[in-house]
C-alpha cells in the first residue's frame, strides 16, 4: 500500500518537524514502539508485532531469558 503523502504532510499529521520524519525514514534510527504507533496512526494503518521462538539455526547456544 502506498500513500501519496509528502514528508511535510506526514509531519503535520504526526505533530513533528519534517526533519524528524527524515530521521525516521532514513533507516538509521532505532524506533520505539511509540514512534512506530505514531507513524501508523498518521497513515491510518494497523501494526502487528509477533514474538516467536527463533528457528533452531538462528538460536544462540545456551541463551536463556
């Protein structure tokens, strides 16, 4: 799904500066769940996060939580 929004329009919807949108879209930013939710709300989309067991190939030896 593609939205025809400029960075400025997205910034206005989120109540942040266009510079902040550039930071988010750069991919260099570690986004919080709150930031992701704000973007989703501004775009009128839902976000689903799934937490699952890693595959055995990707599992660290002896890692426990």
